[in-house]
DNA sequence: TTCAACATACCTATTAGTAGGTATGTTGTA
DNA sequence: TACAACATACCTACTAATAGGTATGTTGAA
């Protein structure tokens, strides 16, 4: 896992990315204030002091985690939105399924943005800004999909893309939160089915 | 503030309740893992060690906070549901307004249940159970209101009380989370208007 | 004189972060 | 092409601060 004295091969991610990945996982499962450098140290196999070499402060790490996630998410979103074989409604449904699969169904993780959003009052401004950017990006994609569907009369006539996207985003976060609380994935599926069928 | 050497008057809540109230406030603003006994000590004017006299562990305090909140909330919910002058739809809207007023509009607080629900993987079972009970209670009230409205044909014909209540609960939590993130109360109002008008 | 409700004084564990050192890799220049 | 100078990526050892928690002492009121 360590790069010290070794060449980096294709099968070996560099340490910095390992730290980001493990940080992402820890934030999604335990939250910002419930994970420590020691947790990362144990998983990555690097001393806590060495983590500071890559990320001087915990805030720096958190920012890197969110920025990295934004890139990954945008690629993923693009894969869905650019699929010409799907209707806009199908794209939105697929997006929801995809979120469930990468969060609760993957070690009961929460959405990264949501997990950090809840700590907004205790996060330093750079992290808060990064989280806003991440949520903003996902919401913009949703609004675009709804807007597209509206043009082709795929959705209800009087739909408002922006407020509907906002409501959809909120329901995704909230339902994920309650799915984790009750450990019942049907909560997510049922709630999203109701919302999508009524809102769109 | 302290009761030591003083009689408890009507204007003076007892220390135990003061600790619970301050704990409630701290959890709603900072979250479980970002508040300490020292924070409570500073606000209540009691030494941290003395808090342990009333609540042996942090878990005990958290449970007391949630149980206390459940009682308060249920009284509040009853005041709304038992108001004969309101339609079921009006009751639900009032309930949403009331939640916004007591959370984001009050020092940017989050819903207590939501704030703890997010930490489900790091909370001890008694706390998790208490949070489930609290959310369950609110959700049951919502389901009852929807069920009542359905009987009087106040809502859409094909409405399902339980799944609609679940979706509504999720949207309330999620929209509150994003309202705090972006510090924009219109997010709550807009999203809830869309949801209520489409779902009910 | 008992005892509830505190305070004092501590403990152990953990936190993020720092200081200084070391082995290896890279690079510009003579 | 040799090598000094520097960069990279770690290490050990440490710090100050904070966390939740405990054992024991004090005090005023019933």
C-alpha cells in the first residue's frame, strides 16, 4: 500500500488517493467529527503524522475528499444523462437507484454531501463551500433532466424544473437518512417511487 | 441557575432539565459528536463532573434529550391535530411551518431526530432506539392526518397514507438539511409547497 | 444527622498537529 | 556522466488540548 521505496504500479493507487478514498468512506459512514487520523492510519497503513504531509489539516483533507467526490459524481452523472436510449424519467429513476446502490447498499453509507451538510455549523468555510458546490452540481443535473423532459411533454404540464429538482434532492437526502436509521432499504424505494410518480 | 442551596422556584428550572435543554440545543446545532460536557458546563454553570451526577454517561444524556423531545413534540403535535377549525391539509401545512420555526428559524437548528439519525452508525443502541421512536411518533401522526383527510376526500383518491407520510417525513428532514447548508429558508418553503401540493 | 446536589481534583484515552530525522528519487549543471 | 542539491514520502517521538469519566470532599436544608 505504501509507496515508499517502491515504484507505483497500475495496481497500486498512490498514497494520497488512498487517504482520500479512506477519508471518503469514513465520512460517509461515521461523519466528519467521528473519524480520526488514526482511523485512516489503521486502514491505509501509514502513520498519522505522515497523513499531515499530504494534507496539513483535517479541513484540507475534507476539502480534497469533497472535490474528488464531485469529479467522480459528475462523470457518473454524465454517463446517465448522455444515455440516449433512456427517457428523462428513466434517467432520473436510474440516478436514484444508483445513489441507493453506492450509499446504503454499500456498507450503509450516507451520501457524502448530506453527511457533511448536517455539520455545516461546525465546518470551516472551505469545506462548507465545497459541499455547496457538490450539492449544487447534482441539483443542476436534476433540473436539466426535468427541464428536458418538460420540453418533450414527458412530465406534467405545469412542472417547475428548479423547485422540483430542489424538492427531489431534499427527498433523496432525507429518505437516505431515514433508510439508514431504520435499516430498511424499502423506505428509499417506496418514498422515491411516490415522489417521482407525483412530482414528475 | 444552580439549585444548590436554593429552593426551586417556578422561574427556575431544575438543573437536570437545564442540562437536558442545553444538550438538546447543542445536539441540534453542533451534533452529537461535536458537543462536549464542557459546552454544557459553560452554559448551565455547573462543573462537567457534576453533569455525571445527573447523567452517568453521554449516552444517558442523549437518551434523556430524545425522550424529553418526544414528549414535547407529541404535546405540540396534539395541539395541531386536535384543532377542529383546520382541515387536515391545513394541519399538515401548519405542522411544517411549525417545524421550520422551531429549527432553522431558531438559531439555524436542525431537527433533533435528524441530527441524531445521521450518526446512527456511531450511536449506542439505546439512543438509536429512542431516535427511531421519536421519528416513528411524528410519522404516525402524519399518516393519521393523511388517513383522516383521505376519508373525507380531502386528498387525491389514490393516496396511500403510510408511504405518503414516509415521503413527507423524508422531505422535511432533507429540505431542512439543505436549508441549513445554503442558509436559505425559501428552500424549505418552496420544496414543501411543491411536495404538499403534489403528494396530497 | 442524613443526604441530595454540588465542587475539587484527578485519571486515562484520544485528538489534531509539530519537530526533526531518514531513505530514496529526481534534476540541473559542470 | 557524475554528483551536488533538492524533493518526495515516509518515520519516530512528541506536544498541548480535550474528551468522557471517577473518587472523594463539602455544604446547606429537611
